[in-house]
């Protein structure tokens, strides 16, 4: 093995040692680092890169040896052979076994008749590392098929996907439990879960029915079942009205009595009353508002946010 190859090997070992030391230095989970497929992919890719560098290095030495021999530069050829002999160490012998190739000075024994522009064709054996990699891939594929497709002792990719989706759904529910009170009039959305709507109905009957009637038909307060609204008929407007109230017209702000999650539930319930038939509906008040589907409203909000971001970027770029 040439000195340059030794440097390649030393560099590779240092890289591996450094990569393995990162989790210990950062205090991260070492097991997750080792089981991460990306770690193995990068490691295997690096090994193949080093093997390629070794092969190129040896090929360059072979070309140099052939040119010196062909041109009769015996002194330089002798120096090259001496350098080859002095480099005969453990690493060189290991590399020789890995590639199973004839030494440069013995390549004449496996020369074939094909030659083009001074390039000779040799009858070398396939490198053992390549053959073993091929054999291992065959064994791996057989074990993989038996385990995942025949015996089914491990979850398939579809099973893993379903498990991950179920875990994500649980995590989502847990997050919503803690994130419900982060909502405000700018981020509130219409709830569709029946259980949450039912909770909103309970809040409505406890706090709002005295002014708006149990069925939302209105009393002291306006009718909530028609298409006419005094302060906006979308979920954001209803939430803001519940939150801040309309003190001038006798509606108190509920932000001190109800948390944001509760206000979202009762606002969503109020939205479900639109189009229902109360027992004694109050006459329409305010302006007629055509309800906007939630999907359309979300699309409009997204477009507006994008436009605002683009405008801000344009202003900043012009400064």
C-alpha cells in the first residue's frame, strides 16, 4: 500500500472516530445515532469512496510502472520497485487481499491481447470486497423477504406507517389539549368535532341562553339562527364578539369568565345554529352575511398572509 493510501486510511479512521464521538460530546442518544439509517448510509458511502481512491491510486502506479518499463527508464523503474518493496507492510498485505490483484511487476502474467493507445487489458479477478458485498446483499434480501413477507415477524413498511400515523394522532390530541388556550380572534377556526361542539352547547346554555334563548332564537340579544349579523357572521367575528363583548348594547366581555378554548367551542356551536328553526325567532337585525365555508376562509387567510409577506419583502428590498 502506498503512503498516500495510508493517509487515506488514517483520514477515514479519524472521520469515523469523530462521527462516533459526536453523540457523546453533545450528550445525545447514542443508540438512536447508531440505529439511524443515515449513519450507515454515509458510513458505507465513505468506505466505497476510500476503496475507490485506493483503486485509483494503484491504477496510477500501474500506469507509471508500465510507462517506465516501456520507455526503458530502468533506474526509475528500479526505484519504483524498491518503493513497492519498502511499502510491504500489514496494510499493504491487507489491501492486496481485499483486491486480489497482481502486483504491478507481475501484471505481465495476466496481460491479454487487447491493447489500445498503450492501454493494456488485464485478466484480474473481481475484488473480494466486491464479491462479498454482492453475496451479503443476496443473503440480506433472502432474510428480508422471509422476515417481512413470509414469517411476518417484523412490521412491514405499511404497518410502520400506520403505527406512526396512530402515534401522531395521539400526539396531536395531546397537543390540542394544551394548545387550545393559545387561540385568539386572528387564529380561531371552526371546530367540527361533535364532542367539542357539544361542550360548546353546554357553555351556551349556561351563559348565553338567558339573552339569546336556548335555541338561539334571540331575546334580549339578537337572533343567532338567521343570516343577519350586527358584528360579523364568520367564526373570527363571533369569537371576537364573545371575547370582547359589546358593552354599549349590554353584552359583557367573556374573556374573564371563559378561557380561549371555551370561547372557541361556544363560537363554533353558535355557527352551527345558523339555518336552524327556533321556536320564537326574533326579527332580523344587522346586515345579511353569507356564510363562507371554512376551507375557503382558510385559503383566503393563507393568500392574504402570502401577499403581506411578499409586500414586506418588496419594501425591504427597496430600502
